[in-house]
C-alpha cells in the first residue's frame, strides 16, 4: 500500500504576510514535499504555500495547545 501524505490539498484563504528565515535543509524538504504532492496526482506546490498549512496542521494536532486554547489562551 502506498503511503499517503498528511497534506492532500491546499485551501484558498486570505493570506497574512509573514517573513521568516528557514534553514536550508527545511527549505529543501519543503521543496521535496511539494514535488511529492505532484507525484500523488496534484501539482507542485511551492514552499511558501506549504509552510502555513503544515504549521496549522501541527497546531491542530498538538493536544496541549488545543487544551490551552479551550481555556482561553496561554497561561500567565
């Protein structure tokens, strides 16, 4: 059975501009991930489009962060 990527497709959403510096290895992996998405039948996705979706997925699967959000924010 072929392995499936965690990200299937990207939704269009109104973006907020954020500038970040990534280590070269992270950038290379983002490029490779975008290419892997194309091989699964999609199109090549550029790193700038992948990073926000991956960050969102990470935060939605972080149980401690979800509990914190339910409680109304970070502890003071």
